[in-house]
């Protein structure tokens, strides 16, 4: 990244060692992540393309307020700078950058979860850990895709009771060849950034769990592929190689997913403050609210309103930047 700096502010931040610099009458100082100064607002800007650094620098200079900056690094190729500054100036900056689709804005609080201590992340699967809704894909393969997708969307918007919608959708799969499950398992499209995010959290001793309103073959496949600690989903009934159109056992609904956060934290003795959950639909609201820090991922409006933070512009590589590393 150092060789890509095209403006004085970022050249100073990445390439020089001086503690401060004054540009256009604005005083900038630097800090390390583990020793951020006290400030009204602590804001992180996460971005992919160094070309947007010119626009960021322009906005920082326009604040006309002293601020402290830090380069935040994680085990992926996104870039991040942290700003500690006056609340009014920081909010003005955030408002100016909010419309951009290439910069993720992260507000860092005083009790932010820590990357450098063991934690727990409970993830939804469909449209969070993977790019598809498995039941919609199964339905398409069974020739009933349109009817099932309509019910799925209404359920994700929070317009239908989840268990009711699940049974309605599964019933439409009755008679389908069970071989479509193995076919879909072999081509699950992982959400961008999932693998590197999982690897970084695991490297810091975190526990990772899937809690899905989908089906056991798919969460089991992902559990093995990513070496996750646990995975929960609904079990389809298969008779003589055909889907019966039913699920058996306890339905993994919104409450089950919320309970998974609490049970998992107790099982692995995860301390308060270190229990995270991430999802995308209304059915994930109880889960993200049960967590100490709930994250909405490219989410439906109801979940975004209920979550503590959101990833709305970039991919799952952003998540480790939401955590503080004080090691």
C-alpha cells in the first residue's frame, strides 16, 4: 500500500515516521490501535481501492479540526484507517462519505469486542455465509422455484412466521429426487471474504458456529470445509431417495438461533462482550439481539435497525476491522 499513496496525507501516514504533520492548517497526529487517544468519536474507514484515498484526504482536510490517525491492519487485503476526533467534525465527515459504495464506515465504542481475546461468532448461513438461499435453489432444481422464492422473500422481510413459511416451502419439494442435495452441496458459493474472515478469527482462538433455518446437509458441508465448531439447521425427511416435503425434529427458528448464542457462550465460557452474531434477514433479529454485538450483513431493513453495526458496502473481510486488537 505504501507505494500507492498519491497525496501528502497518506504519504505521511504510510511512509513517514514523524508523529504529526500540518497540512492546509490542519494538525494530524498518529497513534497505534492499542493506544488510541481519548476522543469524542472513534471512526474507521475501510476500503478496497487506494484510488479513493484522494477523496478521503480531501474530506479530512475539509474538517479543519485536529485529529489522530492510525493504520489498522488485518489478515486480508482491505485497507483501513482509524480517526479519533471531535464528534461534530467526525459526523460531518461520516455524512460526506456515507453515500459512497466503496467505503465502509465503522463506529468504534468504548466496549468494542476484542480480536485478540477468544470470542464467539454465530452466523446465519443463507445470504450471509453463502451467496444463495438453499431452499430457493433446491426448489429451482425441483421445478418449483418461483413459488418457493416468493414465500422466502416474505419470510425474510418478517411478513410471515418462520416455521409456517418453512413448512410451506418444504412441502413444495415433495417428490423431488434427493440427489439435488448432493449436487447443491458441491457448488455452494461462499460469501466473498468468508474464508479469510474465518481463518483470522480462528487464529485468535475464536469459536465459530452456523445457526441456519436451512438444512443440515449444507451446514454440515460448510462445517467440515471451514473447520467450524458447530452447525445447526433443519433436517429434511428423505424416503427411498425422494424428498418427502417435511422436516423432522426441532425447527431451527429465530428463537433457536438466539438460544444458540447463549448456549454456545456457556459451553465455551465466552465472556460477556465477546459474543457476536451476524445475519441478513428479519429471522435473525433475536439472534443479533441475544449477542453482545450483533451485525447486519447486507441486511433487510428490520434487521439493520435492530443490529449494533452493519456491513452494507463491502464483504465479510470487514468484520475483523469491527474488533479492536489491543495485543
